């Protein structure tokens, strides 16, 4: 309770007014109201204990100490019952548990007085009695001695639950009526100028400035005072300086208004005012003066207004990292330590949240982290607030980045020690602003490159000419990425060839080389011979990995050399030199290539080359024409070098040549000539020597030779033309001899083969299944077979006679080939030729016909039930009833079997549309399809896919649709199935109607079954032509008998012809006939008070229904027994009008009237708790207001004002009488004035039931 709150005390029950008059004769004789209360003797204060509690009250106050003691006792009691349950599971007693708990009780009860807790300072005899009672309790509990616990618990439950049924047919708590606090309301509290108090931020809310918070609104609570001057002291957290903050006059006026409003609202002087603070620091109340210029008591505990915590990411030097590197990131957190930061790490879009807490500088100490401080007041200026200064703490995030991609570190929240929280916006939040750059850091983690040498190692070295460069065969790249324009930096170690060790490794001389690529396909160029070993590779500042093989050996072979030896080649006929035989000896790296020039009288510097695979070679230089020839060897090339030869005689040859006559065929390539049948062959012959020439040749075929000769040929070439070759086969055209000017006849060996066709090429269409016609599915490729005779390849010209397309040519690689076509029609071969000769076409087989199979078709079998709709491809089926069996047939054309797919769309009257896909296979041209009729609604059957044995592309010219409406079955049901209709035998003219509801299309026809309880055969009552969906069935009386009968709807039919039969287990109602019950009061009196019970006895069959009127309302009550009792909860006339029992709806008319009088009530000070502060010697008027029937006799008390930790007690009790509805008395003594008993002409009420126990809530007589 706050210091200024009015205390509330409860005194003893006052004596009755009669007893008060007996004790005070003057008071009873003098009926006039007194103007003021007599002075009561002051209660003597209780002497204070001789010693203070062991635990100082300044550390833990007395109520808290008592709470802790009671909590320990309750915990021990719970532990005791737990041991008792464990003991019960063992089915026996436990001596151990008995000894355990008498020991624990001894320690607790005999240690409690030594703590000297106020109100718990028990004397030794009291402690002994309590301990002895617990010893007996432990004995009963731990040895499982039976005790009637059930009856005790029921009695205890009755104390807490005492609800009864009232006249309003609601369960009311009897105690709330008998002890209605609203009958006596209000208190008048008189205080003799108590001291007020002021408290700054009692709930210790945290406050911070910055980050969008410019001001802090801190509450000050005032109790029982209206200040005229308020000062705060601010301790600067940075400079430790003090500043006095004084509230302005405007603030003081607003505080006064707030105080007035709190009194009007009944807060009795306790109110709050928020002050605005704009500077950070530690604030305390310095001085508060009330309207009497007296200093108000205040609590000077500090309220901290600190800068709001914040954090930022210290920008990294580089936003690019390599796989496996550390993040090396720092966060700067600013605020009052210890701090907490929540950040998130996102890797390639996957978010992970982390946090650090207890962030504080080294050696930092905060009193908030130590043991709980005492709540005692510390003098202003004595506390050290340096710990509350905002400081910056660096948080290092140094983790291995093992995943390539995009990384982001983002700050989400910052907390300081006071609980101030700053939350930064998240990107996934709706309408979130972009996060500032200082709150996140992005990294790109790159893959590490790899490098290796391909195609070179110490066993397969690179060879290059001395002084020449070669590409080092390095392969570089990034894992998981395609090659591109990515720059790499490569370094290697190089050792010259003469510094390598015997094992081939690097020696003492090692050089380092480097190369930077623009793309992964770039390779460094190297020149010097030696061992090259890759050292490192990097890409985007990421060091990579060197894979094996990583070394390459570069060699410079020796330059090649050539040695030439030559001799002449003589002619056997004339003895002249016809050429040179040259021996070539080489040194170098094979293969070799020698370039030389040939000069003669007829040509100058003709270049020739010779390829040599080994180190030695012999060549013959045989010119065809006579003359002087010079041979100059110009260049020598091997696999490495290309060396020019010196212009000395070592590489120079010369000769005079007079070659014999010669003749040879001038052919392009093959020595065999293919010729066509019945066509001549023309062959060109070249001749060498001094003309004119005589040439002799022969044509050989099938063992026959035909010799021919040409004389006087003056040119160097001659064409031999044969006669038409009419016989197929192989011919040999051979040159026999040639003779020139010298007269030497030279025999020749030159010959050429002539292959003459034995027949002409032919072309014809082949057969498919024994015929030159075929039928295929639409748009299918057809391979038309063609039979070709001749030499491959063939060219076949053809056309489609049913199309306007031009001639097409098909090149056939072999004689049995196909022409691929896609269009229907008759195809004709126009012409053909083979590799050499044109051919002929077989007129009996020059055409081929291609046809298409017709596509499958589906159609409905039209009948009276199916009719076409307005739209194409749409039909309508006759309506059916729900649950009827229906179907239709479809006609199918095509190549069976057929596969049909269709869609069934159901659109009910209410609800969503459902779609189902169906399919079936049909082997014949007809198929029956059953229709869906299980649910009512519009069904649409759409056939959009049809395939047969040939066509499986499920295509149809247009969707075929069939619609059918399935009408719902009519239904008829009772509005309230299971309802019991009760009738009386005496009410024969009254016809009870049973409401039913129908669904369907009117008019309806129903059959009602009536089954009697006696077990006779049921009777059927038919009702035709019901025109609406609701109807009331009136059963004729001749169908009903005394007792119980069941009514059931057996069948219903609507206008559509749809009908539904109801099963025997469907809904039904009952009709019963009963006789009327009666009621009698237990008491003959007619006047009652609120809170009394009114009882009756009933005759009939329970339960009963009692109809009565109360307070102008007609009400109904039920009684399960023959007794009817209600408690009177409010005043009025209670009249029972009718009654009915279980077996009847008939109401017996009665007129039993009781009058209920209200309880008298009284209010002090308009029913409110009014607290008045006065100076000593002043007086206050107290207003009493009464409700009821005069005269009023009342009792009131004056009690001590309630204080925290102190119990209020009654100082004096007074009695008085008022013949009016109000009365005023004056009072000048401090205390709480309240009425404890009131009585009017009829009833009485008391909050203290000692004196009014026998008279409370009774009708009184004056």
C-alpha cells in the first residue's frame, strides 16, 4: 500500500440497537440525533519489543519476513504430503518418515521465535503446543491411522461453495446475499495532516536518448501532497558534474490539476506526473516542497537516462575473401556495459542468427552485476556513476569462411545493461527501409584456383630450338566454374639444364618466374633450357593449389647436319647419263625435310622437297627432259630446327641429261577408268624425248589383243580414243613401245585398266508387304523402298503426282535404299544415274502410292433422352433424380481398341465446382457410359481426347460435350427431431402441430407413420399437395392414444417425381398424454425478506415446471424432485401461476402470492471512500443516507486508519436512530468511520453477525 493511501480496518461486530439502549439509558430515552460523537478513549500503543529482529527491517521488511516464514512452512507441508504418498505406495507405515518430520518440525518451530519476526514472536508454551499438535499429526499420517477425512473435507467445501437457485433461476451465492456489501457502502477517513511522499520512476523503467529518441518521459508519483516546488539533481555520467533541474510553474500547475483529478476519481491523493528529460545522466529527486513549504518525504534512488545503445560494423579492408580464409571482422558496440548484440550471418541466402552477451571492457565492474543492493537511501552525491558511462566494446568475428559465394554479416539488435533495446529493420519485414551501410558487411568468398602441367614432365620433355620460345603447357581454372576471361598469376622455379642434380631435380641455382594471364587459356612463354616447376597460382588475390604433374623439362637439341654423296645413272641403250643417285646422311631430330632447287635450260629454280623419316636416305634425280640440270640444297629442317645450308659446292650438284624416250598416261589419281557400256574411252598420253615419236599400244579384253600404232607424233602429248565398248567387262590399255629421233625403241610398261559396265544402271520402287502401296497414320514418315543397280552412290529424281511440288533428288549411298516422305499421294521415279553412268527406269515399278489411315471419331447415340443444344458439339441429356441409374452410348470409328478420356465437371447449387477425369477402353464400335447421379447438381461431360490403335496423340477435331441436370432427392425432416410433444387428455379441442421442413420442388406428398407404445401395428397418415417448404403436421386425435407414441416421416415425393424413403432409424418425434400436477406452500406467511428461502411441495411426476411472475416478469423454473425451493435474491411480489410436470404440457392454474421486502441499506459520503485531511481541532460533517422503510436504526464505528504492516482495530462503536432517509453528524477525531449494522421496519442487516445473528434478514415488528 502506498504511504498516502487510506487505511481500511475491520472492527468487532456491534451490539444490537436494543442492547445498546439497555447499556445506555440516556441514549434510549433521548431520540434526538446528536450533533457530534463523544470522545472515545485513545488506545494505548503496544509496547515495542526489547530487541530488533535478527534480519534488520531496513533490509527485509516485516511482512516479507512473515511471507518467507509461511512459504517455508507450506513447502515443508508439501514435502510431508509427498512422503505420505510414497509411504502409501508401500502399503504400510514408516518409522523413518515419522522420526524425520518430528525432527524437521522441532527445528522449524523452535528456531522461529529466535528470529524475532514481528507477529511471529511465539512464547515457549505456544511453540510446545504447536509442536505437540504436529507430532500427533505426523503420527496419524506416517503410520496411516484412519481418520474421517472425507466428512471434514465436505464440511470445508461447504464453507467455500454455498450457491443456491434463486427466484431468477440463476445460481447465486447465499453469502453474497446475506452479506451484501452494497447494503452498507462508503467510508469517511479523517487524517490529521499526514506527510506526503514523492517517488521518481518507482517501476525502474529504462530510458535512453538517441537513435530516434530525443526525449525521455519519466514518471513522478506523488502521494497525499500537492507540491509547489520540485527539484531534481542530474549527475553527468561523463564529467561527474551535478546540475539542478527545477520544474517550471507550468509543470507545477499541471501537477495540481492532476492531483484534483485523482481525488475526483477516488484515488485518494495518489497520482502520477510525467516529466520530460532531454539530457542523459543519473537523476534523483533533490527537493519537493508542499503547499505548506514543508519538505515532502522522497526516495532518492537514481533513474538512469543513458545514450541508446548502438553498434556498427567496422569496415573491412577488403570485401573479397578466399575460400578457407578468416573473416577478420570487428563490430563496435556502444552503450552502457555489459552489452548484448544480436547479429545474423547470411551465406548464399541462408540466414543464421547469433548473439554475444556480457560485452564489457576489461576490468569493468557494474553494481548491477553484483549482489542485490540494499534499498536503504544513499545520500545524494555519495554514489559513483562512472560505471553507467557509455563505452565502446569491440567484438571480433574471426571465423573460417569455408563456403564460396556471397556472405553478409548484419547487426539486428543491441541491448544495454538497463534493458534498452535497439532493433534494426530486417529486409524480410514488410515496408522495411534499407539497412544503413554501417550495419552490415558483405563479402564475396572466391574459390581458390588450381594449376597443373599437361603433356610435359621429366620423361616427356619439351624440345625447342636454341633461342626459340615455347608455351609452358599449364592448365589453370577454378573448381565448379567454366573457363572465361579470369586473370591468374602464376609463379614457378627454374633451374638451368647444367645446374640440375644427377637425379634431375633443382640444383643450387634456382630462379623464380611469374606470369599473369588474361584468361585461363593463356600460357607463359619460356626459352631457356632447364627444369620448370610450378610454385604458386593465384586468382583475384586468392592463392591456389598446384596439382601434379607440376614440373616440365625444356631441352635444346643439337642443330641438324647433312652430308651428300652422288653418282651418275647411265642409259643402257645410248650410254648417256639419265640422272643422279644421291646418298643423304643426316644428324638431328627426325623427321627431316630437305628443300632444294632445280635449274635447267627450260626452267629456273624449281623448288622440290624430300621427306626423310630416318637418318639416311637415297634418292634418284631423273629428269624427264634432256638438258643441263643444277641442284642446289637450300634448307634442312628437322623436328626442332630449320637450318639454311651454305652456298658452297658441298651442297651443289650438276649433270647433263639425255634421257631415253618415254611415254606415260596422264591420269588424275586412280589407274582404273570406269566406262559406260557402248561408249568410247579417251585417254591422254604424255611423251618425253626428241620427236617426232612413234607410239604403239594395245587393247586387251577377254584374252584378245588389239594392237594399234600412231606415227609422226610431233607434240609431247597424245590422246588415245578407243572404239565404243559394246561388251562389258575389264579392258587393259597398255603402251607397248615408243621410238624417238634417236631410233631407239623403248619398251614401255605403262598400262591402265578400263572397267566397262556389263549392264546399264536401273531404278525401281520396291515392295512393302508385297505391294507398291501403303497406308500409314497421319503425318508419319514413310520409307519407300527403291532398288538400284549400278555403282554407288546413286542420284534418283522423283515427284509426287498429287502435289504441285517440283522434282526432288534423293542421293542413295547403296542399292537398297529408301525415299522418306510425309505427304500422301502417288510418287513417281523420273530419272536416275549412278556414280558414272545414267540409268533406266523400270516402267512396271516406277510409281508408289501412299495413303493415310482415317483418324478415330466419337459420336453420341442419339435417342429421345439426348438432344442437341444450340452450340456445336454440345448435347443435353434428360434430367434424372439423385441416385437413379442412368447412362448413354457412344459410337466409335477407327481402328480398335479405343481409349477415351473425358472430364466430368460437377457444379452443385451451393459450394465449389469439382472436376474429375475419367477414361475407359473400348474394343468395339459402341461403348456404354454410366452417368454420375450420386450427388445433385449440373454435370458436364466433356470428351476431348480419343485415341485408337493407330492414333495415340489424343487429338480430336473439337470437344464433344454432354450436359445433364441431376435433381436432388426431396427430403422432409422435423424441425426439432427427438422433441416430445406433451398433451393433456382434457384439452381435446387443441390441435398440436409438428413443424417440418421440406426440400425439393413443391407440391410435396408425404407419408407419416404413427407407432404406439403398446406395440400395435403402426398406422400411416398421408398428406398430399403440400405447397410450401415448411408445414405443420396436425395429427388427428383418432390416431393418438393415451401414453407414448412415435411419429416418423416414412416417405416424401416432390413435383419432379423424385422420392425418398426414410429408414427406420431416421428422425422422429414423440407425443405423450398426461394429467395436470398440483403445488402447496410449506409456510402460510406471505411476507419475506431478501435472502430468505420460500419452499413448496409438489405432486405429480418429476421433473416439474413451475410458472410464476416476479417483478413484472413471467418466469419458468424446473424441479427434479417434489420439493420446490428458491432463495429470495431481490424484492418484489412472487406469484406462482401455473405448474406442469414431466408427463404433461398442461398447466394447472394456481395463485400463490408472497411479498419479498428489500433489505435496508445505508451510504456514508454518497457511498464512496472519502479521505479528508484536516488540522487538529477541525471538524468534518458525515452524511448518512438510508434506503428502506423508516424508522432506521444503525450502528457505526470509528477505527484506526490502516497502515502498512499494522492491523486496523476499532476505537469506538456508536448507535443511533433516524426517522428520515438522511442524517448528518460531525466528527473531529482521526479514524475511519463506517456503518456496521442497519435495520428498518421489516428487515435488518449487519456486517458483524454477533449481535444480529438471530435477527438478520427477518421481518421485524415495531
